[in-house]
C-alpha cells in the first residue's frame, strides 16, 4: 500500500490502482480529494471536512462515495442520494478494495466548557493504517502505521507520546501538523522519537511511503 501525506490531517492510500482519501479538509490541498475512489471523514471540523471540496469531488465522479459519521453525512446526503454512508463505532465495511473498521465515538476534550462533538477513527486493512481523527483512540488491535495527531488545541506532547506507547505501532507518521511551526518541529521529532517507543517519522506534504 502506498501512503501519501497531504497537508495537515489528510492522507491518501493507494492499492491495486484504487485510492482512498481520509480527511481532505480546509487546511489541505485544494485537490486533495481529486482522483479518490472513496473518501472517509472523521468529523465535522473544517480542517477535516470541507463541504465545497467534497461536493466538487462527488460532482466530478459519480462513482465516488463518502463514509463518515452522522454529523457530516447529514450535510451531504440529500444532495447525493445513496453515495453518503453513515458509520459509527464498531462498524466494518469494504470500499474501493480497502477493508475498514470504525473505532471511537467522541472528539478529544478541547476545554470542559466546549461541548464534545462526535469523532471516529478508521482502521484500514486490518491495522495497516489507523487514522484517529481528533482523538487519541486506542483501537485495541495491532497497528502497523499510526497517523499521529501531533499538535492541536486539544493535546500536549506528553499525551502524544503516551498515545504512541499505548497503541504500540510499528511506525508513526505525523498528521494534524499544519499549526506546528518549523521552529518546533525538531523538538517534537526528538521527543516523540526518543520516548514513544516506535519508529517516528514526518512526511512532507506530497511525500509518499510504502506501508
């Protein structure tokens, strides 16, 4: 499987000539969803869910579908009947040749005064890749490649390190990193790499790796 890191939280997975795109939001490239056979969205925040980009992708290719939680599906389903699928924790499905399991239910706590929204993570091909969205969800299954949300208003680096330790992936690639400055990146790279207990790497946007 080929994994391509797009800007911020978006990831493209390619296998056997088909492409699965996760979280092509407003901080990612304008064409992040172009060419997708299927799209997965973890939650409704704008850096993960850009309605205009998704509508453009669905309009461009009538075969493309979206799998997401209800809060996102409700915004698109009426305009694209039969192509927007609502999923939740515990669900499993196969799309574009990828086997997907859904884990998690809630977004991480930003502040106790801010109501928590729903959030799901997607485990692809039996643990080849896990994208948790905006949560530190532990799927309870082996994970080879963890897409690691390294910097957000809802986390701190000690939590990120402990998350890697708990999931125990073979490798961790940074996501949710658009707000991380170049000055801070070496600090995060060193501390997560030294303390997380897994191979930790950072891919520049547009860079690919085989997983």
